[in-house]
C-alpha cells in the first residue's frame, strides 16, 4: 500500500478523524467521556487539524493520523464551555477536572506526541510506522531534541511498534485509584532522541 503523509485533515473529514480517535481511545475515555454519542460529539467539535499529521492512500482515503502538542495547542482542545455544550455545566465541570489528571505538560526541547491511530482496515500495512516517521521529521524541523509519547499498559501492540521505531521507556506512572475510571493501571513514558536524517 502506498501511504502519503500530510499536515491536517479537511472539514469534510472531521467526522472520520473524530471517529478514528474515539475508536482508538474509547476504552480509556468511555467512563469519563461517555456515553459514546456525546464523547464522539465532543471530539468532533474539539479535534484540531493544525496538530495532526494524516496518512492517506492513493485514492486520498484517510487511513490514520498522529497528533502532537506544542505551545500553540494540541490535537484535542476543549474548553470548559465546549464540554458544557455537550454535557451541561455540571457534567462538563467534573469531566474537565478528571481529564486534567491525564494531561501532560510540555517540556522545553521535547516534541510531545498526542496520540496515533490507524483505521482498522489499514492496520498492519505500515501506516503507523509512516506516521511515526513523519512525527520524527516534524520534531527535527521544529528544532526539538526528543520526541516523547505515553503508552498505556493495556496497549502492548503500540508499545512494541514504538520500541521497533527506536523509542525507549524512560519512566512509568501509575494511575492509582483513577485506573477504574480510565481502564489502565499505568502509562509508560517513551522517548526518541532526535537524530540527523
């Protein structure tokens, strides 16, 4: 399969991009962002194409995307009022508070990857590898010294991909009592040192 990577997705592709995100992260976010219909509606509203690298096939079909976060924003950005639009003020407030627990702060010189997801029908065909390669290139262009990402303990397939692509585990964080809400007990921070092309 020929895979082409480019920046962002179109407004017409917003529902598909949101659906891919939800498909990848629903197990982790369902208890906080559910029901599914509302979670998907929020993601569709909040997903930002400026912070996405998109994989397409030769017929321009969206195969997957990799998100990233910079000082200017990230892949999924939603304010309290955005949450309230979907869940009401009370529902938006407690969801916002819980989501802040899993939010990562930016670090100087670090290109923060903010999720990678591939359509089910395109898995195992090199799409994830192509997206990771594009993330590395983006980090180089941005003058960053490393790429960081987090992978949860219930996703060994993703961790194996990152390891094959040269990412090393640098720390592990337990979720403690939040594991019952988010469905995973720990997240491993992985890092790739930016090298010359």
